[in-house]
C-alpha cells in the first residue's frame, strides 16, 4: 500500500465539503488508480468512499510521487447535489452498468 500524506485540508462550508491535497509515495511501483487512492483516503480519514470525489492525480516523471486532489463531502446527499453526473457514474453507462471495454484492432 503506497504511503498517503495529507498536505493541505481546507473546509468549504458553502458546499459542505473539505478540499484536500495529498501526496502519495509509490516508489518503484505503478501509479495507483483513482479507486485505490480513494479507498486509502477513506480508510485514513475513517469515512465512506462514496462521499469522496477524486479531482486528479498528478505525477512528475521519475519521482515516484504524485499529488492527489480530492474533495470529501459531509454526506452522500451533498455529494449527489454538487458533483456532476459523469463523476457519480465513474465509468458506468446510463443504467449503472460498467462500460464495455474497447476493442483494439
């Protein structure tokens, strides 16, 4: 499990969320996926992963570290109200089913 360190955490009471920047150290491994980082962040903050919106993972070539930008909502109702529909689905089609893998020719 890569090391996750929160660098900055800012409360945004107008949108009922905390905005944070974290650094993840994955030296010698591949960049962790958004879902893995979300799970690690939820575990560290002792919250449900369903209230976390990943905004981005930005790496620097050859460093083995990445900056993570994420938002933690106070409740799932706030998440549903403020996050765009594309973010809610995260790879699912309109019916909530996983999107089929693309065929490469």
